[in-house]
C-alpha cells in the first residue's frame, strides 16, 4: 500500500524566529557600594534571549592564581584566615591584579609577597570565572617554575602560613576535604587530576 506524504515544507509548522541579540542591553546601572577592592552595582538589563530583569553584580578588577613548583617537585600552598567563610584555608598563592599590572607581573609579585620565592619562569595556563552568577572577577591561573628563596612581604592585613607538600599529599588533602578553596581545586585538578581521582572525590 502506498501512502502519500505531504511536502516537508507543508508538514512542518513554522514559527517566526526572532534574531537573538548578541549582547545584553543595560537599561539602568547604579553603584550602591564602593569598597577598597570591589564595587556593588544594581543593573536593569535586557539579556540575550530577551529576558528583562534586575541583576546585582559585584565588580572586581581580576586576580591571579599561582601554582608554585619547587625543584624537587613539591608544591607550595599558603594558609590564611578567610573571614567570609570564618575559616582558615589551604590555598594556592593568589591575589588581585593591581592597576597597570599584567597577570604575569601580578603572579610574580604575589608569589614573592606570600611565600618569599622568586620565579624564573611563569607559564599562563587558563582564565576562568569563579562565580559568574554575581561576580565579574576573572582569575588567571599561572604555573611558577625555577623558584629561588627571596624575601616575603605579605600585606599588612595578611597573616600567612606557608606549607610544602608533595602532589600525592595535596591530592589526599582534597579527598579528605582539607582543601576546599575553589581556585585551588581548579589549579590542582587541572594539572594533576585524573578521571579516576575525580570519581573518588
């Protein structure tokens, strides 16, 4: 038996597809707080896709995250109190990019300030957004090699403890939930994680 099939164009119900705007259109922007490091803005916006809404945005100039490799293969981590979470955390070296600095320059400065080491080689790895739902901050992940001791110069409001760990020890700390800082998890698991390790976390 033969069946008659209508032409495809007649069989499909077409709907008019409106072009999607490529960028958000900001209708209103108000800075309601200016701090030493961040600003808080409230913005009325039409987002790509046509959604009109109000967003609260924490504006941050950007930062660097440094993975410091000692010549024997061990890694340097720092521990400091983070008041936002009311805990002291083990982390990779990190800090804000100051005005006029490149990420490399910032990485070199932060490494020396927090650990007292100077890096011969800095290798950029990737950029990522730690919390894009509310925060504009972009983090630049950098590896540091060829470390030599120098003089540490932490900021006046920082009390930093440094630690030297094998990669195996750091991975165990992650599995035991002793490392919970997001940027540190990104850096360590990017370089040393495997699918099997990720499955066990």
